[in-house]
C-alpha cells in the first residue's frame, strides 16, 4: 500500500483556556489527527512558523510527539501564536487571536516547493491567510501540488479575519471543501447561491469543480457529497468536554477516506466518530486510534 504524504499548512498556536494552555491551530490539529488516524500508512508534515520562544519549542515538540514531521516548521523572531479560548455552557468555543505572530510570516522556499510536488493531500484554511505574506505562501504551496492530488479547503472562519477575496481564491484552488453549518450561509451569500443545504453544496461543487463537499452540523452529524453520491450521518452521541479540534479530526478522517477511495458512508461514519471522540476529550489534539478503529466501532 502506498504511503501517502499529507500536509497541514497554516497557523500553529496555543489555545489559552481559563485554567491552562494547550497546543492547537486548525491545520496543526488536522496534522496531528491525520498522523494518529493514518499511523504507518501516512507521512504527515506541518508547514508553519513558530517563534524562538518557549511556546515555539513546545509546539515543535508537541507535533513530534504526535508523529508529525516538523522539518518545514520555520523559526522566526516573532512570538509564537496564541489564542484565548472561552467555552460556553455547551462546550462551544469563542476565540481571541494575538496579532503579528510567527505564523503570519510564513516564507516560501525551495524546500516547500519540493514538498508540494510530492504531497498527496494538503489541508489549508482562511485564518492562516490573514496576512499577505502567509496568504501568498499558502496559496503558492497549494497551487504547486499536482492537480490530481487532494487540496482540502477547511473554511474555518474566524471573525474579524474574514476576507471575501481569500475565500474565493481558496475555493478556486481547492478540489475538496469542508465547512460547517454556520459557514455555509456565509459562503452561499458570497457566491450568490440559494436553496437547501444540499442544493448549495451541489452548486458549490459544480461552480468550483470540487470532487467532494463536506458539511458538518455539530451534534447533528454531517453531510458528504461526492459526484452524484450523498451521505447523511446523524452524528455520534458523546459526553462533550469541549469541541476544539473536532472539526479538524473530521477533516483528517475525510481526507484519509478520500485518499483510500473508501465508500462515502464509511468515510462519514469514521469522520463523525473521530470528531465525537475529540469532543469527549480535553484539548484539540488527543492521541487518535487508527482510522479503521472508528469505522469498526460504528458497526458494533
């Protein structure tokens, strides 16, 4: 079996909760989940930048501890990213991001060009593109991957860092789209689309030539669309500790399933189960079991 090369590109930061700090950032969460879910079948790398401070050192160690390659994590004389996280009574997160951090200053290099050429799946979002420099680097990396490979755009809107231009450029670059039920109406309005959720998903797939579109609905599960196929999943019941990183685990399982050309319903089951597991844990990057374990648990 081919060993897939998977890349998360964008922000690395620390989620600062009222009682502690935990490693995070959507593409970093994705990378950690993909490494855990894929195990020996994948080689996962993180492309980002950290500061020369203690948080930067700890971030690189956290990635390595979860089997994510850190050769493409730059070190700069900027502070490592932080975000203050407040959880409501339902465990849902609100975020306040520090400005002008290391991940806002990601620099293009020949090494990144080489990595892009051998990447089988990359995941990127909007937050990592909030600065012009990192936006240019991320978009160049994605466009440098082969068009036959997976370019997964996980929308990840974080006001006030929402740009119509970045959204549209990212949609044009992507061939897989993942977004949640709060983000879908924003994207629909931007693109002038209307109808049911599935109508909008189909229109997005057609307009931007997407291979797959995934809509997550929190506790209500997810909808996947791939060509003429549709999979609806009602979600997996769990005791929610916090929801940080759940969507990123879903995206990781989705990407692995698409790489393996798995049945769409099986992908949805595994992705919803992986997300539910993260919701039951504290922090965004708990150690994950191989993907097949989640598929099997849905059938027992």
